[in-house]
């Protein structure tokens, strides 16, 4: 059983459009940062950071559970963008997040044979850090951002099992921009559930807009900030408690009727 450092829930919106959430979870305490992906409005970059190292297989399972795909930068501009967003989570010390590039062993120099888990295609001439690659060619390796230079702009190869090496404290992925996000915080419901251990929009207490397990002044304030907004078709709005597609006085009545602890 991994120990979990209990963290208070906090959310912060940055001027760049990045959203960060922090929560305690049944897995090592985690943080998530989300940002629009350059040139493609259909997806968003998502970076996960944990308090304890996770192995490649753990990271791959988390990608599948959260219904996201690996983010693999293919040029200097996208690598720099991923590094910029990743650095908003603070220093990564030696090893940055898993990138989603795997080498399954075999002959030949270790500079070849790398496969993108996002596309299944070869990754040619990845931007290695100055002292990499150093691993034995027949072994199975994966790629993470190198956290040693503070810029996180180069890649470092690692044994994919955290117990066999330093592991990584996170991963980078792409989430569909239209993924279900019932509380409208910019973080897909599947990510909140499987990475942060949250239960967004508990159907038993829909008026609990801030996830505090009670309906109180904070929820009223959050609701008032959305009054008059129309919900896009087939996209739920947190304040639309009666589901009629708009946020109005009828929803306020439901919020007040639910005032107090959630059952």
C-alpha cells in the first residue's frame, strides 16, 4: 500500500488558460495541469504529477483509465510548449514526466527502434539529453522529459519499471476537448475520477458545485456566477440543476432546497 500525503483541494486558473487542480486520491497525491494544444482545438494537453514515482506500466494504465492518449512532441516548438506547461507544476528534479515513447528491446544501437505510443510509428532522432542514451540495447526502455537542466526540453531514457530505476513522477497526455466535464472546471470527468480520486458532479448531490459534500454559501456563489448562461447542446452545465438547458431561478430553488450536508 502506497502512503498518500493528504493535500487540500485547490483550483487555480492562469492567464494563459492553464487550469490546475490538486487533490488527495487513493493513489499517490496528484496534481493535474491542462492547457490548449497548439494548432488543434479538438484536444488539450494534460500533465499529471504524483508525489511518488510511477512506472511505465502504471502510467500506461492511467492513460487508458482516463480515456486520454499519449502526447508525443514531434518538433522543437511542441517540446518547448510541453516543457512550459509541465514546469508550471514546479521543479521535477532529475526526471520529468513520461512522454509515451517506448523501445521494446532487440538488436541495434539504442538510438533506434523507438515507437510512439500515440501513433505506433517510429520516432526518429529524439532530442536526447547530453549524456543519453546510455542503456543496453536489448532492454525495454521508455522515454521521459529530462528534468535535470530545469528546461525539460530534452528526453531521457529510463527502465520502464519504477522499482528498477528512478521512474517518473508523472506523464503527459492529450484529452479530447469535448470530453465530459460535468462541473465545468476544464478537467475531464474521467481524469478527475481516475487520476485525482474525485467524484465530479455526484448525482446524489448535484447542488454541491464545489465538491465539499455540502451545499452552502460557496455553492451559492459559484451558482450566481453562472446565472443567465445557456448550456451548449448536450453539454451539462454545473448550475443547470433542473437540466432544462439554462441557469435560472428554478435552479436556485433546487439549490436552496438542498442546503446543508449531502446525504
